[in-house]
C-alpha cells in the first residue's frame, strides 16, 4: 500500500492543465466494444481506473495502441467471449466500478455477457437496479450464478419507453450503449444529462447512432444495424478542476487552470464563489486568486448557507468533500448535505483530528464552522478511504502545519493523474513513499 508524505503550509503558484475526465473516459472506452472498426480517443487520463478497464478490454481481444501519453487507438475486431469465464476477468472486474460499463456494449454486440460485482469507492449503497431494469426492458435476462455473478443474455434487444427510477449516470450510459443497436426506438425519460452522457451520445452519433435529445433528461434512440469507427476527444475533468480551485484557496495560492471547458462546468465556479473563493475567468482559463481570507455568504435571509448535491445540472456529489475541506479555513458557517451516498462524509473525523471545527450531524450532513485562518490545521497520519475523500485530505495536508502521511495512496491514483509530479511543479512539497 503506497503513501504520500506532505510537508504542509507551502504557497503554490503556476499553471496547470486538467486531465481528461475520468467518468467520461470509462464510458467512451467501453463504447469501442460496439464496433469492429478503429476508434481513436484523445485526452484519456492516465489513472488506475482507466488502466484497469483497458486491461479488461485487452483481455477481451481489443487491440489497443498508444499514440502518445493520452491518446490511444482501439479496435475490437473480434471479441474473446471465453475471457468472460476466466478468473482474471473476475478479479479485474472486482477492482473498479467502471467494469459494469461493458455490459451494455457486449449485450448489443454479442447478445450475452457476465457481470461480476464491480469494485470502486466504498461510499455507501451504489445500486445497479437502474442498469438491470433498463436492460431488462430492452429484452435482457439476468441469471444469478452461484458465485454471486450474473449471466446476462438476450435473444434480441428491442426498443421501448423506459422511465428511469433514478437519473443514474452509469445506468443511463449502459442503456444508451445497448439501445443504439436495438430494434426500433428507445425513449429514456429521467435520463442523466451530465456532460459525460452528452459526450458519449455525441461520440455514438459520430459512429452512426441516431440519438436525439442530447443534454436533456428525455433521450430518444433510434436503433441502427451498424456502428462504425470515429475519433473522439474527452473533456477536461470537472472534478479535478474543482479540486484545484479548493487547493488554491486552502494554500493561499494563485493558480491558473488552463483549458477548462467553462461551458461544461455547470455551477461549480458559482458554488466556490459562494464560500468566498475569488475566481477570474479569461477565455477558457480559470485563475484562482491567492487569498489570505475568504468569507462564506449566508443565504439572503441570513440563514446558514447549505450546499447539497443533486443530479446535473445540480452540484456534483464528487466535489462536496472539496467544498467541505475548503470551508474549514473560511469565515462563516456552512452545512454540507450529501444526499446520494450515506458513507461519503465519514472522512471528516480525520479533519477534526487536524483541528477543523466540524460536527457530523448524521451520515448525510456535516456542519462546518470556518476558523477564518486563526490557526493552521495540524499535520497528521491518515488513510484515504476513497478517491474524493482522499484528495480532500491531501488538500488539508497541503495547507496544514507540519508533515502529514496519507496511506492507501492508490485510492487517489485511481482518479488523479500523476498527482505528485504535477503538484511538485506548482511548488508542493509532496513525495510518494
């Protein structure tokens, strides 16, 4: 198990280009299974979750060739169906939640696949019901096997009107990838409409799919008989951009984040401004100003500001941990309401050990009293429980007085590319042990 050693209290400066979006990458890489033609994807982040998924694809017989650090060519000329029966496939599937994303494409192309319980962050219940119900509506059958896996198969997939019970991003993506080659028309209502889904739909349309309603919560997919190759570029990662904004604020640093695709950031900038972070926008770049102090704005009626997560275009749950840790050094009070996952706030005990004033009200809510820079957080030793909590703890450590050790660094590596080297270039005193 790897660890990071951080000497905190260092002011950072410089320019950084955000990595490609992790969540988009897992979807569009899975989509290469839909065709036997060559697909080129640019701006793929070099992170563990993507590496694991590409290893699964290679096991399935997909040819993958590297163009440069973040661009690859994929070709699934033929698929090794027997690989789905191997222990290697099970082990790799268990490592990442993104492994569930190959289910829709394999159903569309092979009419069968095997689903093992996916891995990923332990942040509470993460149901797969939306995937199952949606694919069953299209004609798939799920047969539970004795090793807690499912054999998923169909005679054919047929389009249908599907009202999703939740706007699941991965569920929406899986159903869309299965539906593009189904007979007839599929209508998804209450579909997720995050930029990742929009990007997937645009990519599929460039491959010959017929998808309408992109960007809305009602998507119409007219099935086609053939999907072709294409070239696709992944958006910058909005979660890394938000993490860098929080890092700059906590360390009193001026950082320029280049090529951020502002139009696809939703209300991320607005939320950070509400907790007092000064952000300038020049063209497609974000400049976070170095601030000795920042103040949380209460609601107009004077009540305590509440920031909560909700499906797009609401605020993404992946950045609540970053907003929470940033608020610990602000002036004022903030209530964080994490609606979607009941275990995502349990990392706050580590921040409390560092000197933050936080009350965990229940599994979904945390009340933060900003200490207004009256003192620095204290360096300590801690363990990263998941990707987003891990980066929040790293940000806290970089602002803290003294040295911190963060164990289970691989959790952070799953979502952040070359994090040590890139932070060192900004002036951070961080190393991998």
